[in-house]
């Protein structure tokens, strides 16, 4: 689907509004993991962008130039822990290159760091936090 400058600007404005509404003072580092005290409760730290950085990214998205870094012609299927392949590599590229999540690998394997980054992004944009990239999450990733 092609979008014009007005659509991109409207999408960027919506992203800025969401980021502003959800701004929470404190650290920009998020952690995720199993319930404390349970087996395998290793937390994964995600170096997430700050709210001003998210707002700057939303403005940059309006120009459309950042998306050229993560070109992908395949479908946006649901991906989750254990998923592999080009859809996951595309997701990881968007998280690291467009949204500036620092420690997300682009190896095409959906693992803990990718899941933690997806959860942080879902929380930041007011989506249900599942760690699964479904249609609603792809819509946030591709405004």
C-alpha cells in the first residue's frame, strides 16, 4: 500500500501523541523474563529508546527514508518465540534500524532479546503486551 506525505505525517503525529501520552519518567531500560523465583527466571535487558527519541523517530518516519533500510517484499505473518526466517529478520531490522533498539540482532531467529523489544514497543504504543508480532503489532511497526 502506498502512502502519501499527508498519510505519513498523520501517522507520525499519531505516534508522537502515543509516545507523549505513555511517557513515564525513569529509566529507558526494560526487562522481561519469567515470574521471579520460577525456574528460568533470567531477565533480559533491552536498551530501549527514550520518549524523546521515539518522538524523533516518529518525525523521521514521516519522511519515509528510514524504511529503505529494511526492505522486504514478503507477507507480514505472525511471528513469535521460536519463529525463524525473513519475516523475523525484517522485524529485527525495523526494531534496530528504525526504532533504534540497540541490542536486537538481525539473525532471523526470534529469541528473548527480540521478544523483550517487541514487548517494550507494544507497551509504549498501548497495545496488549504479548511478545507476539501479530497484525496489530505490524500496524504499529509500519505506520
